[in-house]
C-alpha cells in the first residue's frame, strides 16, 4: 500500500451545486463542519485550506474519512467528485500514454469503469474518441496491474475526463446517483422540486428568519400547496443523515482512503423548522403526500386536504407564527390560465394572514413583477433554474 493511502490524507473534492446557490452550499458546509457532523479533521483542514466557491460548486479539501459524513449530511449538493490529476494532451497518442501512466491502482478497487467526457476549447474535440482511447488505456493498465481478488470491491466507477484548453482533468464521481435522489419519497406528485433545491431554498428562508429574529422554536413552516411534500421532508431532515441510499465510492474507491473504524453517527435532533403544516388540493397528490410523510415523526407535521384559499389556517396553526414557502403551480405540468392573476391573489391572501411572518414564493422569473400587496418588502430575489425554467424565489415581508 502506498504511504499516501490513508483516510487522514486530504482529498481534493469538487462539490457540484445548482448554479446560483453556491453561497448556500458553502454556508451549509461551514455550519455542519462546525457542528461536528462532517467528520473529524474537517474543521482543521478547512482552517488551513478554506473551502472556495467556484462556478457551479465548491472546492473543498477534506480527509478521506469525511467522505461518508459529507455524503450523509450535505443536502444542497448534486454530486461530489474526487479531483485526481491533470495533464496537457493535444492529441490522442499523448492522451493514451498519459492515461496509461497514471497510478489508477492506488485508487480503484473495481474495473467496472464508465466515462463522462467533456471537451471544450481544445485541439481534442471528439468526446467519443476520447472515451475509446481512455477505455483502451485502462484495459491495458489493468492487464499489467490486475486487481487482487481480496482487494476488489466490484462496484461501478464513473471517471470524469474534462478537457479544457488542452488540459485534461481526471476525476472520479464519488456519489454515483445524483444526491437529490434520497430514496425517501416514493411518489413525487405532478411537478416535484428536486430535494437539493428544496433544501437550499429552505436554508435561505431559515437564514432570513434568523436575521429577522423570528422565534424559530415557536414557528411553523407552512407549505400551502405542498404537492408530494418535499419542503416539509427536507425541513425535518436537513440536519439528519441520509442513510436511505448508498454512494458509489463505497464500492469502488480503495477502502484505505475513506474507511475508518465505525463510529456512532452523531445523533442530531436539529431541524430547520421543528413543525410543518402542508395543504394540498389534489386528492391523488394528497394520498402521495400522506404516504411520503410516513417516514417523518408523526408529531412533527400536520397535513390537510383542501384548497389553500378556502382553508382556515389559524385553526391548524393555533395562531403560532408561520414561515411560509411555496412552489407555486407553473409550467407544462400545472398550466395556469392567468398566472399573474393567480400569483397576485396568492400574495394578497398570504398578506391578509398576520401570522405569516415571512414568505418564500417560487415561480417563473418571467412573472417576478406580478403585483404585490401594498406595504410588502422584497427581502431577496434568488434566481436559479428548476426543470429548465428560469425561476425566482421571492422572499417577502
Ligand atoms: C408545483 S406543485 C408543488 C410541488 C411540490 N413542491 C413538490 O415538490 O412536490 C403545486 C401543487 O399545488 C397544488 N395546488 C394548486 N392549487 C392549490 C390550492 N389552491 N390549494 C392547495 N394546493 C394547490 C397542486 O395540486 C400541486 O400539487
């Protein structure tokens, strides 16, 4: 085993995040590292090498022993990649010889390999030919250095080859399936929001609630058009480990990089919001909501089948303060005849309820100037893409 193969050696990670939400992902890492959720050694490592925002992600140096907690506890990222090597390659023979000379066996405990290639602004532009070349190089490599049976994990590994301005960057997709696939919701309603987007928007709303000194222990999160329940679920799960799925690296990355003696996962009863209320008008979607929320503790939420505009919320909230978040209907799956009218009506209805102390409304950016009731302050406009549509989260009051 090479002397570098140790779970305490810092690995260079790229944590992919939906564009526009990088600052929230960085805060999530900093906060959870401080809480001790992300494994031993991360805070020290971050002190020496602070995590950095990049376009579409975060660059983080972390001990390999943190790979499991990073995957379990981070809720905003889409994927975590291990950045390994980079080299110049202007033609295919060079690409082949460079790939053949890399020390793959220091990292891989599986030869079930696929590639994800991108080529931009480079002499090498044929991604299919890059893939064929890489395949040949790795086959030859593992003929020369076959894996010993007892060291083989046998899972699938996806190697990223990103060629930009004639420099090839080599990385390994540690996560496997994208991280918003939590394997928690069995049914996903008509227009589900990805779990990691929901987590990021809730985290942002939570930050505003703290800034406005809203007493969170006594506040209820309301989603008045709750769909299949992504907001309540993410609010209740934000500080809890995602143990409902596995992550690719545990099946292909040599264990010496990341495996440590099993330790008790820190019990965390923290939540972004302690109690959630959901309303959903569609009977089929309501059934899905009921079934999805069964994984959450019964006394952490209440849901109601009905029309938000006709529902007496004070009856449900017992006049506690409400922080409201809503992914309003839009797009092809839930078309609206008069979107501006619907959104204005929604804002009017929310502002007439004095228990609502903060409102986050998500809808297409093209309607961001729909009329707001008098006296409403826009605290933030956060832009991002949802299902290919340019969207905004307006934070109001
Ligand atoms: C965009 S979807 C919400 C998706 C949800 N955030 C998720 O990820 O599953 C909007 C939901 O609002 C519901 N809805 C529309 N009008 C409503 C109303 N007046 N009252 C309650 N629910 C309503 C729709 O049936 C739909 O499920």
